[in-house]
């Protein structure tokens, strides 16, 4: 254990050591029989003096064993320098720790100031390009100001590191300036480092963040309708209670993302990776999700009504009480999926055996069309 990093542990161990020393001394006091130490049983010594053959004087010396109080006094005398030394060491370590904490706080403040300065400088430079170099003109595709703006944007995002709030400020600024609009993006954010961007409650309708890195970002209750988010890295992103109506997330990395309660009507998730994502209670009605990979995903009570799910992968997914009414599930893979309470009314399957790879396809809670149910269980009586 590093006592320098943990002064409380040092203090505890010093106290324990002193207590052990006192106990050892007390035990020695009680059990010692060594005469020169002065401890142990009472010792009686008699000296006789004779004169002309007659006993004239008897001298008796009695040495008593040390009492507990005597021993504690001695122990205290021994312990005082130990306590002082230990206390001094602890105080020194504590002062060193405080100095390190002050230095760390000062470094953090300095880094914070540098990030704020970088952000403000960025805003100033992009504003100059807007006002003086016609950066905001969508019909000027050959405008060199676009390349300058992209370079400055990527540079400042890298400098901000894990500063999610300032990264979010840049996205909002560019969106409000209409520089990252779908179909006519003036500043290309492909490859931009927006990791951990804090975009809660942001209104980013029609934004173009395609091919950017937004892993671990937070879009809770954000609006991202009609956005272009193709090929974007959204791994581990929080989309709770957000809306992404008619948004294109084709080929996006959405592994471990959280879409609980999210509205995703007419969403485009063709070939998207959604391994172990959470879609509890999500609305994906009429979505285009061909060959989307939902391996291990939690789709409890998700609504896929009328969705195109051809070739989708639901291996080991939780589809409890999910609604697939009218969905196209031709070629979808349900290997070991949990179908408890799932609704497959009016669904299009490629073949009967397609659903039989699920671990509980024959559970009484699963809802099928009567005709399909008879194909699954020919001997059943409806």
C-alpha cells in the first residue's frame, strides 16, 4: 500500500502499531520475572549482622513488582517519540498531498482557460469567414473558405479532448449558422472528433453529421428529424426520449446505444450495427431496417409495425411483447431470440422454419396469424 497516497491508512497503521506495542509491554510487565528489570513478583532480601556471635541486627529489603500504572508510565514514555515521529510524518504527507491537489487544480484551471480561449477564437475565425469570405453561400462549392473552416473545426475539436459541452457548442453554432445542413453541408464533419458531445435537448433537425465520431455522446431528448447520420459512430450513445423521424442512420455503428422511449418513425437503419442496443418501448413504425444487426439487443415492447426488416438479424435479441404487425420479415434471423408476447400478426415470413430457431417460438403468449400458426403446429386446434 502506498501510504503517501493514502495518509488515512498510514494513521491507522501507526495507531495499531502503538496499541500493539502497549499490549506487548503490559504482557511483559505481567509475566516478567527478570530481577534486574524490577518487574515480576515481590522479592524479599534479608541481611543479618552478628557481634561476638550474637545477632544484633537484621535488615530486610523488599522490592515490589511493578504495578500496571508504573508500566503504563513507562509505555507512555516510550510511545511519545513514536507518536511524535508518526504524527510528523503524517502531517508532512498530508501537506504534500494538499500541495499536489492544489497543483492539479491549477493545471485543470489552466487547461480549462485554454479550451475556452480556443473555442472563442474558433467562433471569431468562423464568423470572419461568414462575413468576409461568403462561407455561408451554398452555391459557392469551390470557395476555399470551406476547406479553411473544416480544418479549423477538426483542429479545435481535437484540442477540446473530452470536453463534451464545448464540442456540443460547436455543433450548435455550425447548425444555427446553417453550415452543416443535410444535402448542402458547407462544413464537412466527416471524421470529426465529437466523442462525448453533450447535446441533450438540442434541436438538430436536418443536420448532417455523417461519418463523424459521436461515440459516448448524449442526445437525450434531442430532435434529430430528417438528419443525415449515415456511417456515423454512435457506439454507446444515449438517445433516450429523443426523436429521429425519417432520419438516415444507414451503416451507422450504434452498438450499445440506448433508444429507450425514442421515436424513430420511418427511420432508415439499413445495414446498421445495433448489437446490444436498447430499444425498450421505441417506436420504429414503417422504418427501413433491411439487414440491420440487432444481435443481443433489448427490443422489449418495441413497435415495428409496417417496418421493412428483410434480412434483419435478431440473434439472441429480447423481443418480449414487441409488435411486428404488417412488417416484412423475409429472411430475418431469429436464432435464440426471446419471443415472449411478441405480435406477428399479418407479418410476411420467408418460410415457417424461419421462426422456429427462436428459443420460445411455441410459447402460448406469442401471437401469430391463424394460418401461419397452423403451419407451425399442424396438430394444433384453434
